[in-house]
């Protein structure tokens, strides 16, 4: 699922929204550019997962495989 939202929408002091996802082993992407160049259906977005321990955020490499 792709969702558009502004950067840093979690305004709690402890980043509780992000922390809640991380505790459950879930990751999310907050900002991704050039999505307008990817078809609405049929493409696969691949994200390299670095997995930094204890980090609240990090950059990733992402690319799309087009149909």
C-alpha cells in the first residue's frame, strides 16, 4: 500500500507512532520521490533493508520493477 503523507507526521516527543510500528517489527517509508513515474498497477517496488539496530530512521535504496 502506498500512502502519501508529509515528513515527520509523528509530533509526539518520543515518536510513539513510529516506535509502535518498530516494536511490532514493521517498517514504513515516509518519503519516496518519483512515484509519478511508476504505473498505478503492475509495478513492484523493492526496498533494500539495512536494519540498523535501535535507529528511529535511515535512508534506503528503493527501485521499481516495471511490467
